[in-house]
């Protein structure tokens, strides 16, 4: 009878241990849904020395361990004053996209290096204060200038993003990213190609290189 009782007890213990293992194995893995808000410090600092002035903010939502959805918004004023042209622009800019972390800190997954992309749009005002007038027959400059009134325009472009984030103190992170950008198109002033676009910069080449350097705060 002692042997039978021992066998029954052993069987119950095995079932109990098995059920414990099952419960332990079924614990769900931690899910990351952190939210970050950030502000650019680079453009306000540069704006104290240059004609380009403005600000930019962003919201980041972590959908899983690697991917973050990004929304950006900003405002900028800029001046183009070259090759006998003087143009003022100002307007609001919006961007949407995502970041994917290539590498992450083992102890803090919010730290790391990432790549990503953005599609950007701006609605802005443009005033051509002066532009060179050319002779219609010879196409040479006449030495005279003209002007055009303020008009509402828009523009689209794409950005590739390469950046990094690191915690500088509790809950606050330093952000640095490069945004190689390619202009796609938009509304023009009587078929005059834009010379400078808020959020994008000067259009004297096929590509541009906006820079973001700022600080973010992890809400959740």
C-alpha cells in the first residue's frame, strides 16, 4: 500500500509540475508601444546666422521592437538671393513615414541606429521681389528687373533617413538624422521653377540634404 500511495503521489506531482511548466511557457512576450515627441534644435540655432528660420517637431509611435511610425510638422521662412533673383518664401511642412532600427542597445531598445523614409508636402507662399529680364530675341539680360506678387504654391519630395537615438538622461533622448531628399514636383508660379522651398531648401540640384538634430522625450 505504501508503494501504491507513493506511485499515486508521484503521478500527481508530475501532473502539477507539467501544468506549472505549461503556465510558465504561456507567458506573453513584452510588447513595445513607446511614444516619443521631439523638437529640432538645429534649424533654430542655424537661423540666428542665416536667412533660413523655422522649427520642426515630430511624433514617433513604436509599433513593434524594430518599427516606428513617424509624423513630422514644421514651419519655415527662407530667402533666395542669388543670380539676380530675390525670392521670399514661408509655409508649413508635413511629413509621414517610418524608421527601422538596424542596431539597438540590449538594455534599452530605444537607443540605436535606424534607417527610414518620409514623404513630405509643403503649402507655402512665394513672393518674387526681383528677377532678371531677358530680351525675347537674343535671350540676353537687359539689365532690368521685374517682380511678381505673393502667390500660394505647394511641393512634394521624398526623403531617405539615416539616424541615431541615445538616452542622455532619464526619459530624454538625443536625436540626429540625415535626410537626403529628392524633389518630386508641385504647383509653380507661371511655370517658373521654384528656387527655394520651405522644409526642402534650395533647388539648385536634383537632391538636397536636410538635417535633424534635436531632443525627444519618451511619453510611454
